[in-house]
């Protein structure tokens, strides 16, 4: 089963680059999120797609913004679905569930309350925490991942900024993800999925205004 959810082929680093469509770039219309998954050499090893279409889903995206319920799929480079991500609507703190393509639960990513910090717990299928993100609030683009018991580093999620003009024009997000090879394939899948959760929680509304739920942020 492990090989069916493995996208990194033994590598400990990958990049997740958001794909922006022309409607989003030119007029600021926010469609469903799509990403390319790249290895260290910049080669495409998969892609990630939010499952959202139609007028009703467009209204949900516009009204609830980053708080909206999510159904996200991760595919390998051949288009084979390998991971399913589901997140219910939330007011304060998000929880994302990570499943394999058959629906088997691999684990979850829980955003936690913390004062002036960014905190997540990464849990296995039994609900046991195996990793923690506990980054300082002013470490805007860095999310360090630590072993829950020992505090040992297990990886890092970092938003990468390219050429400033290009960044402004495309509004494109790219995340670098470092994952310890000590982790199981299930745990690596959860860490990889955490980058998607972080993007929705912290960067989804970076160019948006007027969320109906701004008073809860």
C-alpha cells in the first residue's frame, strides 16, 4: 500500500507551485486552486487539484474564502489519483483529513490555538500526534516541522518568493517542502498535505478583501 501513496521516489524535497489562470491574473477572479508538484530538478511528478466547479461552488469560494469546505485530490504524473484531502467548513481552526485513493484514512492536520504562533498537530490514522508545527508568528513564510516527543526536526515548509515583478503579476505561490526520510510513506503524505493546508489557511486571502468571516481571523 505504501508505494501507492509515494510521490517523492525516495527524495526528501519537492516543490508545490500554484497554477494561476488568466482570469485570476487579469481581473483577480479566484477559481478553484490547482498546483504542480515538482522534484528538486524542477521535473513534474504530480499535480494537485481542488474539486470545485459550478456557480454554487463559485459562490461558496467567494463568500467563505479560506474558511470554505475543501475537497482536494493529489495525482501522480500519470494522472493516477493517489491522495484525497477533505476539510470541513470551520470558523476558527481548520482540520484537514488525509486519505489514500481508496478512502483509507492516513491521518489528519489540526490547526491549534496559539498566541502569536502558528501551530499545527500532524496525526496518524489512530489520532496520535507524530509531528508538530510551532512557528513564531513573525516567521511569515517558514513552518518548521518537529517530532512531537523529541523536538527533533522532521522537515520544513517554506513559501518561496521569486522575482518581485513576476510575483506581483502572477500572484503565484510556490512552496518548498523538506521531509525527513525517517518518516513512513503515510507520514510523508501527511507532511506533503500540510503544505496545502498551510496555503489555504495563511495565503488563500493574501490578495482578497472583504471575507464574510474576517471578524474571526
